[in-house]
């Protein structure tokens, strides 16, 4: 069997059922909007036949207002691109568009009410807007979970032909395989100028369909493999050939993706500027200072004070339980390295025996961690109560005091030990550009199950792409990670 026959064999089973998914999403949006608008009308007016004065001679019943708002909301979500295939299942863009589109709609309603003197009931809007947004986001989250699970099982995936040099094509295919929730799978490869090269180290078989620097041969590979997307990595073709390929793919309704050689650089730092027909990508320098730093610090202070006020008594109960469970202090103070390499004492509820540090050397040979990290799933130094505290991350709660002191942040890279920092290369040292966090991308992406390289990559991705919205998303995902208990030991 040839490489092209292998790539084309499972085409029909892998093509995503786009229309079915979009129809389901549209119906889910409509159900959430009706729930919000009808619910707002019933809560505000009950069964009364209430109307709004549109002109001197016409009063429109609020039932009609509800119908108009419902239709407008549904259409605005469609116009705002909230159902585009490229944003479903991965990343925050889908949620951001739902939120932005909804706020634009109700902003327009407020402006129209003011301009035309419409006496729109503020109670109606005050109920419909938040109820609708929350319902839409929850429904999207549920549908995303279903979609991601189906993609992880090998269904609803977009089949991709990876085009480029072997190294860049291999990297792109590996990254697509590492994020199945995004919905892409490298089904075949095309390596212009590299005859006889086999693409390995990806995790699954990827047949190489050709190596000629010719658009017609690439199109033949696309047709025979049955892919619905071509992903181009690096400078695989001359500009004229790339433009011609784009035209031909568009005529065949095949998507084209250009993957620049940028790793872990998020949208807020990327700006497109067309110059002389070239789409230039500007990558801004990451800076967490000035107003951004003040905003993050304000969130840390407000949230840590609120959490300490709510959790103060339960934390005292945990401290008493630690004292009763085993000899030693309730709190464990350990030197960690913070922003700019400044050391501080990180606080935790003690989950190990008091001589745990002294016994570390005898356990080094049993290390199950990665890189510079020491981890054991069944560490004999952990107390019985400590296992429960660690399983639900309760031992981390005293770090809220570190946050209040300014030594840590609610969200940030994992606070490293001095011995870890001593082994850092220049690459890993960039983690120290921001304060370490009580939680972070490492916490919501696998915790102790992560490899050393993956943990560093996630921390650097956070440093390079900080935003307040990202912090809020990580805080919400932390609760799910803690309840899931994955990687906690």
C-alpha cells in the first residue's frame, strides 16, 4: 500500500460533522437566550400584560420585546463569529466572543432606548443580561467538554496535510497531536525539496506524500489523502507558489493555515500589519509593569483578604488537626525563590514528618519527578493527614499570607527551590521575571504528572503572555483541577 493510499484510507470516518455540530450549537444558544429573556420578563412583570411606549399612539407588549431581543441576541452571536469552527473546543476566544457580542447588543439597546426615549425596564435588562451570559457560557462549556472528548477519541477532527521542511513539519505535527481538543490531526505530510525523508517522532504514523516543489503535485496529494486543511510551516514554497496554492485550495474549499516559527506567543502580543502585500507579524515585548502590575497586585490583595476572611476558621481547624496528627509545627516554612531571584519563606500546612528534609538524601534514588524536581507518588515521609491535604491542595492555603505580603501572587509560575534555580539555564531563568503563584498553568495542566520540560514551557508561556483575563480563567480552572485531583501527590 502506497503512502497516499494509507493517508486516504480513513478519510470518511475522520471528517467532522460540521453542520450537525453548528446546528446543535445554534439550538443551545437559542435555548439559553429564551430562558434568559422569558425568565427576565416573568421575574420583572409576572403574568401582567405590561407594555413599553414606542410612540404616542403605540404601546408594544413586553412579549414582543422579548421576541425581538431573543432574535437579535441569537443573530448577534452569529454575526460575532461565536460559532466559527476555528474557535470551538480550544482556547478562550469562543467565550470572549460570546461575552463581547452580548455586551454589544445590550449596549445598543441602551443607546436606542436613550435616543428614542424608550422607557425600557431596567429590571428586565438587569436580569436578562447576566442570566443570558451565564447560561450561554455554561452551555458552551458543556458542549466544549463533549466536543473535546470526542476529539480525544479520534472523532470530529480536521485532517491536516503538514507542508514544510522535515524539522518544522515534525514540530507542527507534534504540537497538533499534543492538543487534540483544538481539533486538528496531522494525517499526511509533504516535504518539498527533501526526497526520501521519513517523518518520525510524532507519535503516530504520518505518510509523506511527496517532495516536489510544485503546486499541482501538492494539490494531487491533497485530493488523494482527503485532507480538509493544509498547514504550512516555515518557508516551504516561494511567495508566488504559495499565493497560487492559496487560490487553488480556496477553490477546492480546503482550508490553509500558516504556522509561523513562534512558540508559546499568545494573541495579545501578536499584531498583523500588511506592508506591500506582505502580512507582517509584530510581536510586542512582554511587560508586567505600571498599570498592569498595579491591577494584578490589586486583584491579589482583594482576593487574598477575602479568602482569608472566609477560610480563616477552617484553616485554624486544619492547623489543629495537623498538630494532633503528628509531632511538630502546624506550618512548614520553606525557602523558595521569588521574582528577580529574591528568596522568601513560603508557608504551607505541614504534610510530612518533621525530619522530612533530612531524609531526602536517602530517597533520591527513588525519585519519580522530572528534571530538577523531586516527586514520589508514595513518599513515606508524608503523614496520613498530609495525604488528604495534598490530594485537595489544602496544604497550599497558608500561601495566601505570602500573597498578602507581596512575596507571591495568586497566579504565576510554580515557586522554585534554590537548588532548582541553581540548575536553571538562561531559558528557565525567565520564570523569575514575575512573582511565583499559588496556582498557575502548571496547576491546571497536570501538576506533578508534567514533565520538567512541559512545566518550564507552561511557566514561560504564562510569563510571555500575561493578561488579567488569563489569570481569571486559571483561577476558575484551578477549582476543577483540585476537585479532579490529577497529579496531586
